[in-house]
C-alpha cells in the first residue's frame, strides 16, 4: 500500500520535472592557486535516450541550479594536459567540457556526458543500472583567446547518441584575469540575429483581461535541414509552425495565451542525427526555442515525431516557460519515405502547449541526394483530395448520362423518320 503511494508520487514528480523543469542559468568556475582559468555561465538541456525493459525512452534533463564543479576531475591544464571543466549534479551525473588552443583561438575540443541510470527519479524504469559515459568530437564552440565566447542562441551538440543543448552561454578558458573578459566572440547564430532586427512577438497577450486572442494568419513556410558529420543532409523539413501556449503573466497576474508564428528568416536551425534519433532545434531570437525529436523504429521500419520541447522567455514571465512531451507519436512514416501534410495539423504536446503545422513535408533518416523521397500524405490531405475526385466523378457521370440521352434521342428521331 505504502509502496504504491510512493511510486505514484515519484511518477508524478518526474512528470512534473519533465514538463515544468525550467531551464536555469548556472555559473561554474575552475581555479588553481587562487586564479580562475575557466568560467562558464550557461543553461543546458540534456536529451537522453535509454532502454526500459520494453521500449526506448527519451528524457529531457535541464542542468539544475544545484550543479557544482567537480574539483577532482576539473583542471586548468598544463603543457602536457588540456583543461577540463566538469560539472556534476544529482547522483553521479556530469557534463564535461575539454578545451584546446592554438595560441590565437581556443575551442571546446570535446564534450563529455555521464549519466547514472540507477537514478530512477530521472530515468524511471531503466533496465540497466550502469553509469554511462559518452564523448563527442569537436562541439563547434570556439572563440579568440582573451575573449569571452558569448552565445544567447541555442546550440545543440550530439554526444554519443544523446544531445546537449546550450543556451544563454558565456564561457572563457585560458583566462588572463579572474573574471570573464569584456571582449567577446559572438557565436555565428547570434551574429545572424544582430544583423536583422528582432520584431516583438507576433501576438502579444492583451492588456485587459480578455478572452482567448485570435490566432494570427498562417505562418510562413521555412526550409530547414541538418547535416551529419560526413556533410550529407540527414533531416530535411519544410513547414510553417505556430506555437500555441498559455502561461501566467506577471504583469497581469493571470493566465494569458500566446500564438507565436515562427518567422523562418529570423530562425536559426541546428540539431544532430544519430542512428535511431534525430533532433531539429529551431531558435527564433534569444527567447523562443523549439526542439523536435524524431525516432526510428527499425524493426517496424517506421519513424515518427516522438518529442516536442519548447522554451519561451517573455518579459512578463517569472521564469522561462518550458514544456515538452517525449512520448508522442506524430507524423508516422515508413523509413525511407517523407511525410507530407498540406492541411493545418494540431499536435497536442501538453495541456498548456500545442504546435500547429502548415504545409509540412519532413524526412528524417535515409535521405538520398539531400532530397525528399516519395511522400506519404496525411489523412486530412487525402480527404481533401477526395472532394474534387467525387465532384469530378459526378460531372463525368452527368456527361455520360447526357450523351446516352442524346444518342437514344437521335436513334428515336432517326427511327421516326423511317416510319414516315
Ligand atoms: C589564496 O588567497 C588567500 C586569501 O586571499 C590567501 O590566504 C592564500 O595564501 C592564497 N593562496 C595562494 C596559493 O596564493
Ligand atoms: C538499448 O539496448 C540495445 C540492445 O541491448 C542496444 O543495442 C542499444 O544501444 C540500447 N540503447 C540505448 C540508448 O542504450
Ligand atoms: C534492456 O532492454 C533492451 C531492449 O529494450 C535489451 O536488448 C537489453 O538486453 C536489456 N538489457 C538488460 C541489461 O536487461
Ligand atoms: C548512481 O545512483 C544510485 C542511486 O541513486 C546511487 O546509489 C549511486 O551511488 C550512484 N552512482 C554514482 C557513481 O554516483
Ligand atoms: C589557429 O587556428 C585558426 C583557425 O584554424 C587559424 O586561423 C590561426 O592562424 C591559428 N593560429 C595559430 C597561431 O596557429
Ligand atoms: C592574452 O592576455 C595575456 C595577459 O593579458 C597576454 O599576456 C597575452 O599576450 C594575450 N594573448 C593574446 C593572443 O592576445
Ligand atoms: C522577415 O520576413 C517578414 C515577412 O516576410 C518581413 O516582413 C521581414 O522584413 C523579414 N525580415 C528580415 C530581417 O528579412
Ligand atoms: C490553442 O490552445 C488552446 C488551449 O489548448 C485551444 O483551446 C485552442 O483551440 C488552440 N487554438 C489553436 C488555433 O490552435
Ligand atoms: C494575483 O491574483 C491572486 C488571485 O487572483 C491574488 O490573491 C494575488 O494577491 C494577486 N497578486 C498580485 C500581485 O496582484
Ligand atoms: C517497434 O515496432 C515494433 C512493431 O510494431 C514494436 O513491437 C516495438 O515495440 C517498437 N519498438 C519501439 C522501441 O517502439
Ligand atoms: C529572459 O528574458 C529577460 C529579459 O526579457 C532576461 O533578463 C533574462 O535573463 C532571460 N532569462 C533567460 C533564462 O534567458
Ligand atoms: C504526452 O503525450 C501523450 C501522448 O499524446 C499523452 O498521452 C500525455 O498525456 C502527454 N503528457 C502530458 C504531461 O500531457
């Protein structure tokens, strides 16, 4: 009896954690002999897939604000060893960044992710109790020496089948002083943003307590692609996306609803592809990030959209809104085909957040020549196609009836002439 209660509340806790676990900024420093050599201020979301006894499951784990630097494995480095920043949290989980430099630039040479599958609060029903460690090659994070790497946009890095998404990141290694340098190297994603002006959100919640806002017009169609390490496209998507979410406005002290059309010309896409999962990360400005996870079931030769996660930061929020669901089964398609849906589709994620798609075509896994394969069309489109077919068939039938009537009429009148 007691056992089932504990189990239930634990499940509820982990669901709450998964859905409302908000992204927090953490500050981490590595020092030796009173001088700081690495400092990082960042938010990170870890997307980890693991085996339960019956299925694969993916959890989204935000780096909590209780994260600390693991002094035993972090180091400033020397001539013979490279610097490491290892951040530890919970029971045996860690995220590590290894740096290298060539004198004028420094970069994150590799990323290390360690997670403890025995921790059932994060990995419920895991069929293993192992502590797993995975390493990535270069993370694409680099800056000029004596400058701070600054990236507000979300950046995802694939790490041995798992994904780490950084946002709001300031970082420096090989530091000349004890604090972050005021000179900054701005990441490419942010530079793309500063060259264009960021408009305010498409639809702001109303000031006066009002009923639900009317949705804006359909979003523009964007063209997004992800390449794998060999440079070939491994995920291709063309679609218009509209976020529909509600949150508690601090200014209004009430729940407000927002429709947000993703503007393709202001959206940066990133992501990663693995054998059985592919992630597309779309960030508009510094305030809105959407993660779409596709999963391949190779036994069934099907892939599907298994996870949708969203982070939105608005000025009248107490904390950034973060919502997601990793047990979805949308856009299900045969492996090696693309999925198409021209009609609007609503993908429910959690009660407070849904995603509307427009004029969508996507393909993850098995792309050839960086192009879509034959499309499988959604049911709504097929139903829409049915109407012109029915109308066409009815018209053809009518023509046939008129023709038969004419022929019969002609035969009759012909016969009439003969009797005279
Ligand atoms: C570090 O700083 C403290 C206080 O500022 C000082 O007492 C200590 O000697 C310093 N240690 C080293 C190795 O410089
Ligand atoms: C799940 O288990 C299978 C079979 O043991 C293994 O091949 C696969 O790598 C595992 N997946 C993960 C994410 O651990
Ligand atoms: C865990 O589950 C996978 C399939 O889901 C299976 O292949 C694997 O052998 C299991 N591992 C253990 C340690 O039970
Ligand atoms: C892994 O988690 C379990 C359960 O929370 C804990 O007992 C164990 O000490 C952890 N392992 C490590 C290496 O921290
Ligand atoms: C460091 O690497 C960058 C990029 O590869 C290059 O432009 C630069 O010249 C290198 N600097 C030195 C000192 O080798
Ligand atoms: C970085 O700063 C240190 C200390 O101020 C200085 O000695 C060094 O020459 C600088 N390096 C570069 C490449 O500017
Ligand atoms: C982005 O697209 C919108 C709509 O087409 C347009 O109004 C806006 O000027 C564009 N912004 C930039 C920076 O290109
Ligand atoms: C937006 O979400 C709300 C709440 O889930 C729902 O009632 C409404 O129909 C949705 N509107 C659109 C246009 O998707
Ligand atoms: C917000 O609303 C709640 C209930 O509607 C009320 O109890 C609370 O005092 C309000 N807070 C502010 C700051 O107005
Ligand atoms: C893959 O599909 C098969 C057959 O439909 C199903 O039995 C199995 O549970 C699926 N595996 C996963 C990991 O969802
Ligand atoms: C959210 O946005 C506000 C400004 O609108 C900013 O001050 C704050 O740092 C942002 N928070 C995060 C976690 O990005
Ligand atoms: C996540 O999605 C599944 C499948 O659509 C749904 O049953 C479940 O209720 C969702 N979870 C939450 C917390 O809304």
